[in-house]
């Protein structure tokens, strides 16, 4: 199964940081980044980096360690990502 994905915007990620009340270092740790300098590359500058789905998924799973995969995808959507499993050609139960 493939997944269509559009990352959250830099503004979405800045809003998440505010919502969580985290520092840049805490956000970097949550997303598996080396530090605040790396986090800022996703939230600003002339050409901010796009957050990958694995990084976003990791953060969602770490914030709710008992969540199902679908619940983590829902969280990804709640912070601004578009996550759409492409089930074309797959049999549905």
C-alpha cells in the first residue's frame, strides 16, 4: 500500500510547538533531530524543509504511545498533514 502525503506547513509546525508548550530542543528531540538548529530548518527560512511522514509519525507515536497506527495518522492530519492511504486495487475486508 502506498500513502499519499503532504507535509504540514512550517506554520503548522510552529503552531504545534506552541500547542505543546515545548522548547525548540524538545521539539527536536520529539522529531528525532540533532537539536534546535535542525528543528528551525523545518519552521522557517527562505526554503524550509518538508517534514517527512516517518518523522511526523514518530512524533505522534511518541506523544501517544498507546495509539493505534490509525490514531497516529489522525494526529498527523490534526497538525496539518494530508495522509491518504492509496488502497486502489487492494481488497477491502
